[in-house]
């Protein structure tokens, strides 16, 4: 497997990109310290719409929500809501109590609808290894499953994937008092390392019958505080076989790529086993970039 960065550009006015999804001609991007869903032209990556998720008041006046106040939106997935509407589900990481929130944004009439994740996240947190804090960083769906990826920094034994029944989970989220959250089972994956620091899941998308993922490496053991970025990977996960194959991102001339990839989407299939990916990155200082990459499986 080989993953080559083709281009990279700043995304003005979009802080701390943390996830991306492509639906038709539009690319949707979230930022982990922003109260806004951003819509871009998928071809040119120009910003075309800002969809406010909630009223952040003066806390967003400086262009970024304070770390302790932000909902930490890290997961985004395109899906069909139980009432048949197509849209995007944006989920907080769950790494703090105020981050157990989500918003469903219909694409036809993009009016955000708040979703409480407290009960669901409590169930997931109870399944984590001792000493590990819930820190969900990516989401994807198959026809029948919702996949939530746990990013555990500083540990090589807790790169987890929670697999939940899609229909039952969405039904619970629309009416959380009706029953207990549906049961999830978890899979553990071995992710690559750089300089002894293990990668952590950062993005996921299901396309062409395959589950594409990204993983980045930070020199930190704290789920809230950032660390030096050592590099990023993209790859493919086989849920049934519980295997993952990765390639480290590099420039065409062989130079290592040090962007912190936070999300990915498949832009197009170039040839059998070859894909053009759209990646978004966060520099942990409020800046964001969009990069294109050529992935050869």
C-alpha cells in the first residue's frame, strides 16, 4: 500500500478541521472547536455555506471555542435518519461530560437537531480498558452497522472500534427514554507507530465496499491536551477479519508528511485499487488544511 500527498491548501475561516464527508458536489467539514458545520464545493474546496449548530454567544468571538467549553465534534457520518431524511450526524468525542452531544443536520433543509449522547456514551465508556478515557474520533456506517472509532493516545493496546446496530442505535437516539442503549461489541486493532508513539484513529469513511480510515500520531498520553505531531497514516480496515492495513503519508519526493490528518473522504476512484482521497488536517493552533492524496491499495 502507498499513500502520496498530491496537494495541500489552507481553508480560510475554518478552524481546527476534524472531519469531512462528501455528498454529491458538496464537501462538509466540522471543526472540533467550532459551533458551525461548513459546506464547501467538493471540487474547488471553496467555502459555500456556514450552518450554525448552536448559539455559542461571545465564546466564539475570537474564532475558536475555548477548549473546556467546546463540544469537541470529532465524528461525522452521512446517513439516513429513522424518519427517512438524508443528513449528517455530528458527534462529540465524549472525552468530557459536555462532549456527549451530537447534532443531526438534514441536507435538504439544514436545520440542526440536537441529540443527547449521554446514555450511549456511558455504555461505551464502561467497556473501555482500565485507565482509558472515552475519546471517539471517527464514525462510519455500513448498511446495518454504526462504527465508532476510539482514539486512545499513548497506548498501543486500546485502538478500539465499537460496532453498534445502526437502526436500533438511531432509534434510541431519537427517543433515548424508550429503552437502554443498544449493545455494542468492540474490536481491537494494532495500529502503526512512529518513534515508539502509537497512532490513533482519526477519521473513517465507507466507500466502494471498503472501510477507509486515517490515523495520526501525537507525542502525548492525554486525551484532552495536544502533543507534537509525528505523522499520519491512511489505510483500510476489514471489520470481519479484524485486520487493518496502513501506509504512512508522504510527499511524492519521499519527504515525510507531518500534517495531523483528522478526517478523510473518498473523492473518486482513479483505477482498480487506486483512490483519490480528500483529507482535512488540524494544526492544533486554529488552522486547517485540505489535502488530496493518492492511495494505492
